[in-house]
């Protein structure tokens, strides 16, 4: 291996920490502009601390590291490292592949023997994802061990935006907000959105029940034997799933599709196209301890559950519309499973909402980079949830997510961040900015006399008086402007002569 390759590997960890610190720091401002614009001199001071000379952050450096970043060294060679100064940056994981095709945890840094082998039950199929599989599996193992979720969990799909037309694992979903992207099946805590387990759809999950069931079963196995209550939508549920849940101490409920061959839903209570009365509830036992319920809301809704009594009813607030009348918000009778579904199904949606508010996602040429960005976002969400739990335990007030992102970025950058705190940014419409712009317009030509010029147009077009622009002074509009100074000033308005007061403070040089 050449000296250049060795030098690249030596500074790998330091540069990657710096890169991710900058990436998280840029996410604080919303990532609405390019890196070059955000690191320019006239941009927001929220990322101004990243422009410190000690950091050495430039647009070229950022894109060079991003272009060369990958999460496992498949196909890495000396020739690859010679292509760029940053070509040796490989994210390391604690999961390694063995020659026999199995996986195990790596040995410790102090020379400890390697960890135990990971069986198929402990591994999702994330380790088979190209380029980023090992670090995805490492993140999955950390999600399982760092936090004990509550009673209710939700299973749903998450979408990661991918604009590449030929990217691996890219799929099209016309009924989703993100049309083109990668599908990730996730299990999150229902109340706070903590990501418990997940699996990337690498193109082997078919919509037919016989082919998608093994993968749903594998995800659910990480929640089994703990009496969790899992809420899922109609893409996942079937009578087979509920039976497996009862045998493995996992309670399951949710909506169900009307395809009898795939779901096992009783055919005698499936809607036959006829109109049913609003609030009608019909149920049957699909199997011992497995209830199948049809509830007539604005349309027919089908539920399956293995831990709820189908005879229990609740009152839900629903909008009821009638022809020729306004919609009314009234109480309707619904089965208990409908109330449970509405309360605890939004765990993955809450995680998506948190991820969209402060995201590190950026436009890139590599198809696997969106998965890295998704992993960083979910890591920050899980870390913030853990941080809030610690603050609640010690009865402390947690910081906001924006401040938490800033603290994470500073910790990744280590001792490289500037010591002096940045000044607060002045918005374009603030008084101080407007006053500076007015002062910049002051004429340097002393031949122009300071005489008042009156605006003869619409009074609505009058501008505010220069001396009434402070925060503690009531603002006034005036029709007069000084021709020599270029500022608007009041003349004997409401008992005040701003013209005389201003020119006493700013006399013109002869």
C-alpha cells in the first residue's frame, strides 16, 4: 500500500468526524441552499461559526469528502485511493463478515477476542444492502439495546427520497408524498417515535402474502416475548400474523385488506358493495382469540386484533356530512380497536415529521448517500429522545432540538470550534439594518443643499420618519425627505421637529 493510501487511512476518522459535524451544523439552518451559499460571508450567522479559519471548511472540501464517502470497503483498492485525497474515507462498523458467509461482532480495541456470532434471528437483511449494509446493521443493533420502548409500537413504511433514475432499491409509490425513493419498513414507539427496528426493502419483499410474510415475521421477532402491543396498517396484517403473535407473546391489531386469500379475513362480513348504515359494527371470530371487525364509517373499515374484545364500543369524534348541509363534528359509535388504532398508529409518522424538520439530507450523485443521511437523521432523533428521558429522570429542562443539533455538531468537531460565541443575526427588516442602509445613502456631495422635498403622491406611499424607527418610539409616516441627506424626516408633526433634531446631530461638512 502506498504512502498516500496510508496517510488517507490515518486521517480518516478525524476527517469523517469533522464532515459529520459540519453536516449536522448545516442542518440547523434548514439546508435550503447550497453549501457554497451557506458558507459565504453574507449568509446567516447560525452557520457562521462553521466559517472559522481553524476549521478549514470550504465547499470544495465538503463535496470532496461527500463524493468519496462510503460505509464499507467493498472493492476498495490502492487505485481507488489514488483518485482523490479523500478517497480512503470508509465508515467502520462493529459487524464483520466471515469467510463462511456468517456475521459476528468485531473484536474490541484493546485486543479482546471477537464477539459472538450473529445468527439469522439477530440479523435483519440490512447487512445485504450494498455499500452501507454493515453500518445499517450496526445502527439496528444499537437501536435494540440503547432504549426500552413503551407498551405500544407501530409498524409502517418510511420513504427515503432518491432522485437517481437508476439507483439500487429505488421504487415508485404514486400514493406517497415521496414518489421515488427507497422503502424502509420500520417499527417505532407509538408515543415518541423512537426507532426500534427497521429493514430496507432491497427488492425482495413482494406484495403477496406468501413472499412478504417472512420479512414481517423477522421484524416482529425483535418485539416478541415482551407482551408489546403492535399496531400496523393493512399492508402487514393477516390472520397468520396474529396467530404467530399469540404464540410469541406479541399483541397485534390494525386495519386489514379485504383479500380473503391473503389475509384470512372472514368472507361473510366483508362488504359486498351494498350501502350500510353509519356506525354499523359487525364482527366474527376469525380464529380462537382472533377477532375480525367491520365498522361502517364514511366507508367500510376492516380490523383484525388478537387482544381486544370486539364487543367493546367507544365514542369517537367524526365529521358527518349531509347533502345540502354543513358538516358537523359529532360523536359516533366505534369499536375499541378503532380508538386504539387512531391513538397509536402514528409512531412512524411522528418520526418522519421530526426527520423532516431538521434533516441533513442533501442532493448528491451517489445512490447510497440518501441512506446515510436517513441513518444520521434517525440517530439524532433517537439520541434526542434518550436525552429527554435523561432530563426527565433528573428533573431538568431539556434543550430544544435545534440547540441539541448544535451541541452535537460542536462535539463532533471537538476542540476546533471557535471560542467566541457568534453574534445574533440581524434580519433584513430590522431597524439597525435599515438605518445602516439609510446612512449609506447619505450624499457626500456638499453642493446639494439640505432642503425638504414633499412627496405629492398617495399618502399610503409615505415612508417612516428616520427618528421614529427605534424599538421604543412610535413610528410615524411623513411626506417630507431631506434632499441632501436622503432620509425621511418629520417637520412639526405632532409637536415634534425631527428635521431640526436630526441635522443638529449630523451637521453637514462645508
